[in-house]
C-alpha cells in the first residue's frame, strides 16, 4: 500500500541507504516524517538527517517561476528559448558542443528522459553526473571483473557476515542506518568482527575491532598484500578459481611484487587483518568514497574484488564485495545510463549491437558512437569554449567539483547555461542564463534505487510552489519543442518507468544484469502502489548474483586483474606539506541547500573546520578554535581549527559542505586537484596537498 490512513510511503532523499519514510502533511502545510517499519532498507530506523526532513521543506528561498538573466519569465517563452538555443548550437557547432550535467539526486524517470534526449536525439554523449565524483570507479571495477556494473550483495549480507571490512567508508556518519544495522547484528552475534580501513579515526571506528590507519592511497597495496598472504597461507579456493575465475596467476604475481610499505601499516596490523579475513568464509568488504575518489580508484576496487574472487567469497549469503553509494539514486542513474560512457539498462554506448538495439527501441536518429566527456573533462571543455550550451540539473558544480574556482569561472563564461533546481540561490544557479524551478522532494513522483538494488517510490504529498514542475516534464517538453514530439510524449512518470522496464528486457537479451521487464506492463495505479523491490527478479534471474559463478563476461568467468599502486596526484612538498582529506559531516548534505534549513542539524558542527593533529597545531602556533588559512595552487579556504588526534601527523581533514566567502569559509573543493583516475574519470578528492597557517 502506498497510503496508510493519512500516511504516504516514500523514500529519504539523502544517502544511498534509501530508507523508507512515512509522510503526513500537517494542517499548516508542513510535513511529519517517520521511518517506515516495513521498508526493507531501514525497518523503521532513520538517522538524524532523515528525522529532520520535516524541518527542511519550508518554501523560503524556493524558486517559483522560470528566470532568464535574473528576470522572471513564463514557462512557454523560457522553454522555447532553451529548445532554440540547444538546437541552434547543435546546428552550428555540432552535438559535441552541448552537454548535460546531472545528479544522483534525480529520480530514475527524470534521469531516463534526460539521457534519452541527449544520447538518442540531440546526438551527444556529453551527459555525465555528479555520480562521477561518487562511484564511477566502482562502475569501472565491477565491469572489469564481472562484465557488468553489478553490486552482488545485499544489506542482509552485512548482518550475516562474520567479518565486515569497511574500507574508505565512514559508514557511521555517511550511511548511518546501515551502520546501525551492522551494530545491531554485532550485538546479537558478538563474535562478528568489524575492521575499518581509513587514514582517519572516524566515528565508524568506535564500533570496530580493528582500525587500520592506512596511508592515503595505500588500498591497492593492502589488498595486494592480502591476496599474496592468502595464497601463502593456503587460503585460495583453487576449486572455485579453476571453475569461475580468469587472471589469477597474473594478479597473484603482481600482488606478490607490490610494496606493502605503501600501506603505512605495521606488520602486526597487517597480520591481524589477514587472520581476521581468513577466519571465516563469510566476509563482506564494504567500500565507498575513500576507495572511489582516487586516481587509483578503479584499481582499488579491483584489488578488493580480486581477494573475493580468489577465495570464492562471493555469491552466497554473508559474503562478497559491497559498494555503498553516496546519493539516493546513484544506482538508478547507473541503471538508466546516466554516465557519459553508458547506455540505458547497463548497456554499453561503445558496443555497436547495444547501441543499435537502444536506437531501434527509441526510434532515435543516429546516436553517438563514442563515450562523451566525463565530468572533469566536461567542465574543462566548457572553460575552453568547446561546450557552448550546458544544462545542469540538481547539482552545484561551482562548489562541488574539484578545482571548483576554475569550474565556477568556466560556467560563468559559458555561452548558454541552464540550471534546473529548487532554488535560484546556489553558486551555480547564480551563474546561469536560465534557471528553471523544479519540484522538490515530497512534491514529485518517481523511483530511486538504493545501494542494494532495491527500487522504491518517492511520492508527492506537498504541492510544488508557484509554477515549479517535475524534471521529467521539463526535459520532455524541451524534447518536443526541439521536434521530437512522439519520443517525448510522456504524460506521467509511470509511462517512463514502463518504457525503461521494457528496454531492460532487451538488455536482458544481451546478457545484462539489469532486467525489470516483469514491470513493463505496470498500470498507473500499480505504479502508484509500487512496493520496494530488489532486482534481480528471483523467478527470472535466480535472485542472487554469481551464486554459481555465471559472471556477465563473455566466458562467464570473473576476471582478476594484475594491479600496482599509482602515485597520488598531488605530492606533499615543502610548500604544501599537509595531506588534505575531504568528506561529509554526519548532519549535513552536500552543499547544504536543504539541511541548512534545520537548526538542529546545523547545531551539530556549525562551522567549516579543519581537523589537524595536536603536534602539527603546536608547531604552527595554532590553538583550538583559531581560524586557519588552508591553501594550495588552485584555491584557499579559511576554517576553524579542530585539534584532534583522529588525524595523524601531517594529515588534515575538512568537510565538503560549506560554500560561503566570508571567514570561516569552506569552499574546500577549490583545493582539490582535478586529477582523475584514467579508467573511471573519477577525481582524487581525498588527497590534496596544502599549506596550513594561523589566520
Ligand atoms: Fe536518509 Fe541515509 Fe539517514 Fe536513511 S541513513 S535516513 S537514507 S540519510
């Protein structure tokens, strides 16, 4: 049921846990929010951000009408301008001169329509998303090892595991309800062991049996060490490898040659880790942005997958590698092909058969044959003037992209920028030619997919203010005005969901993992009442991936890769002697456009701060709560000193959320280098080199 009395079932709009919520509109137009006891992600639990959702739906700062160059306009003339400018730009400069930059905040239906318009009809593959900053390395790693971007595990596997390795993941703050589920399972089974691999002693370490304070970028060396030691101690599952895995010998040889000192860990820590890993078949390795956001991100992912493939710790309950996504619909974006190198339903843009099938299904004109520009490359192209028309939807790249000052300058100089957002007050929206008012969470309908492949409905209970519209409706209207009336003749999100589900059946025919075609005939009322469901469909695909091998590669075998660690992009130097790590706070979300509306969320950590070790603070003459200047060649910030031994000597940490220009000011991504993983295109957001001084 979508409704219980006056309660409406929906899904939290923040992290990739994807908790179910029950919403009730109050008499004064506000919103009461509580956890949905029947949702399989959270069973009623919510974290501080989810519990405060009702405090964030106020209309202050909301955009209620389209704006062109700061002036209020009507929808008709504004959308005609958008359609005309994109059409003219393509006609004059080719499809490579236009681009879309999307967001893991978008609903699947919105994402699907944007991707169809760009790749199928405008003829550009320049459509990428802020998920590039979040999990692109996981996508690349999965595809290299499994043949598809398949997350093999589920949340239940974390509860059933005997050993959980959390690497590059501050789960306690960034995916709190999932962390609560693990702690609850550990309380039931105290023999369960938790290992945290993180340079920083985060809140997640409070529940850990072992914390490996790894050197930045040391993950490939750590998992190479684990593979070599597993082999040395007789822990390889030779029967499984012979039947199901390619590449073992080369991967082992590379692992044995790897320099373990790159981990920065003691022999005792390394041995304790190996002992725990080999103590049970039921091991889940959870990985997140600390792994992905790296110039070696894809290799880090594959180093983890290598260990699971070599030992057969995959494909059964309580075991396997498990990526957790940062955003509520990063997974849905992957499903619809929202990345520059993908097509809908996990089909590959650069595979001619896949491309032909999608083109036929969409009845689309000629489609691009090569991958488009990934996020960092896209904004470089905007800066050079190669991209002349840009549409940014529900994200704030002028703050959140690496080398953010250069990105801000690039957007400011772009010939024609459209921003769709709930507010016109973001740093990015202020730079745009056109700002389109979009419906917000609790005002719009669609689906999202969480980290364990569970698709849930987001539902509207509040009226969008002014003339704000759903994103799918805005994008489809531009498609129609560009001349593709039939292809974008959508009346509601249910129609889009059905089309996507039908296309997934074609993808299934190509041996792809994502197949929800059993939902292709869903009636609009059934869509309205849709209950959370996890793909794959048990009846059609067996319910659990890789139970008997059966990887999505050409020969059905999983692929191990020979890996060696790549150097960090920004070496620490005399001028920039500190390593800067960035990440999330417990109670804020991205650039705070929503969470800053809640006084109690803002009370948790009220200002942007820099964690610095006590010995480093002493050497620099910095006292607790002093303002400190942090700078490097690309940017600077002024932050409040938080002196703590949670970070090691020479290391610092700053949150990613703040954007203001007056001290303390935390445009921290201005200091993050725009170096990327050569395979995934994901930037290295956790290892800048900076100078720190008392301000
Ligand atoms: Fe929302 Fe994530 Fe918190 Fe769940 S854990 S309530 S999805 S922010």
